[in-house]
C-alpha cells in the first residue's frame, strides 16, 4: 500500500505546474497576480514593511547571498542606525538587498525612496 501511495504521489508531483497564479487559472509567469475588476476591491502588492529601527535590530549578518534581491518597504527612519547594510537607508521607501555590495557584506539599496525629513 505504501508503494502504491508513493508512486501516486510522485506521479502527481510531476503533473503539478511550477507556476502559481492568484486570481488566475492560467499563470503567465512564475508568480502571476491578476487584479480583481470589482470597484470596491483594493488591488496591489504589499512588500514586507519595517522601520529602520526594526531592521537595525536584525543586525548586519541576517541578510546574505541567499537574500539577494529581497525587497522591503521602510516606513520610518527616525530611529535605528545607518551602519553596515543600512548605510543607504536615508528615507522611507522601497529597498532591494544587494549581497555583492560593500565587499560582499551587502547593502540595502534604494529602489524608490523619499528624502529623509
């Protein structure tokens, strides 16, 4: 019985597509998010949101090569520091992690940011 279940499980996993769709049955990319057309539905994509203080608490070693391309939205820069990986976090906005920057120590780089107040 276990052998039959294993064979069925392996066969089913080969049929499953590697693409994921949200609000679509036929995804056109690895992750395809289609907006809902209803007037009262809020559409959009919310990246993880942190303050610079919260990112500071995570330190300078948590993000590394495996997090290359990670995106965060920094909501507030009044606290926390601009040391190490946070050197370029000067204002709120979208940041992307570049693990190759600063002699491979990594840095958060601005994608779309506002000037600090």
